[in-house]
C-alpha cells in the first residue's frame, strides 16, 4: 500500500487528462486539484480518534534469526513497524 507518490510533469492539463482516465479505470477518485498539483485516492479517516494501538509487542519475529520488531497503528490507522536486524 502506498501513502503517496509524487510525479513531476511538464503540462498539468495534459497530465490531468491522462491521469483522470487512468484513475477512472482503476476506480480511484480525484481528491484535489490546484494550479500546480493533482491528487487522487482516498483521504484517510481516523481509525483510532485519540491514540494509536498496539499491533504486536516487541520481540523476535520469524522473518529471519535476528529480526526483532514491533508494530503499532497510528491515529490515522496506518500500520507502523520498527525493526532491528542486528544479531543479538
């Protein structure tokens, strides 16, 4: 899942026609337009209105022998991972 991608274009109106067609085919809505930028996708809605949430206490994971990580959800519902890959 991508949060956002920036693409530099030389002609905003031409890019808008192009990306409008692509995004329509993908069922992605336009969420913003200014003279110098376009925006497509869904606006995040808070999942946890006050605080984040624990999504996995710190510990060794089975991804590889030295993978130590933890997971959380931020107030917007994004899953965040912090990991250490150093051998103990």
